[in-house]
């Protein structure tokens, strides 16, 4: 199999079906979907299985991605969050072709918020620009979209399960340090939810990301959670 899409979840019955429906419509068909579920108490598992996804026991996002990767059969792994959407029915076809054409080992896409608020658009535009600027020096990739060759994932030992915050950034930067080729794909953006911005506050999230970046540069990855964090969704959400 060419591709395995791995989605860590917890109580995502509201948003997960939208992503699974996007995947179901893809013109590229040589892929499987693996949902690594962290003991959801809603219908997340039932919904995932109804779409034909393989469901495995998950945990926090990093360990959950590792559990999914352990059962994956694809040559390429695509880690995604449950609250994203694909902008085109040809997303997988185009990004996989670009990933191979670039001879990348690890990659990500630019992000587009599912919001028309100025701050949200500016925040994601700034992130995309910063990520492009640091692409070949200090890679950045959000957990909402990380492509990785399975051999590379296995070779670097997967996501470091002792890293509890910004584990996605630590993953791609560790791959880069080990000599693997990181690229930002240009063919498509990924549509991302702004629910965390809504829940925790936009300026609060911006400050957390800035602090996280400075901490990663000066002190290394976080092995203790610096903030309160609740994984997953709320069945009452309407994002």
C-alpha cells in the first residue's frame, strides 16, 4: 500500500466524520485510514469503523500516532488531526506525487484557517511564512499534517513519547538533524479548525506558540506539560 492516513482521536464524533468523508471522496485510492482512539466516550470509534477505518488503541497525540504507525502498511505515513478538512478531491493524489517528486522524507503543507476573522487569517499566514523561511534550517510541521516515509519514521524511533508539548515540531526537527530531507508541499493547503483559538483565546495561543518556539530553541523539547491541555473534541462543538 502506498499511503496510511493516521488520525489520533478522543471524543471527535462531531468533526471526525467530515474528514473521513473528505478521504472517502479522494481520487487517489491506494491508502488506508487508521484511527488511534484515546478511550473516547462518544461514538468516535463507531463512526470511524462505519467509514471503514481501522481503529487501534490510542493515547495522547504523539503516542497515538505511534500506535497507528505500528499497524500501518503504507510506504508513506500521513499524520492528520481529526478537525481538519481536505480542500480538494485530488489532495492525496497531488500531495503524494509532489512528495515523491521532491524526494522528500518528511513534509507538511501550509495551513488555511476555517475562519474569515482577520486575526485567524493573519496568524496562519504568519505561521506559513515563518515555516517557509525556516524550511531548510529548522523545520516546522503541525500535527494536523505531517507526511513521513515509514522507513524514516521507524528509523528515528517515531514520535518521542516523553515530549508532551510541540511533539510534532520535535519530530520533524529530529528527522532533519538525522539527515532526512524535509519539504513544505506547495500543491495544496490543509483547512484547519480554529476551535482551540476559540476555546483558549487567540492571543493566549499566540503567546503559547511563541514561548514554545523560544523554549525549543534555547532549552530543547518539553518533557513536562507547561499548560493545561485537554485532547480532543466536545460533542457540543459547532465549529
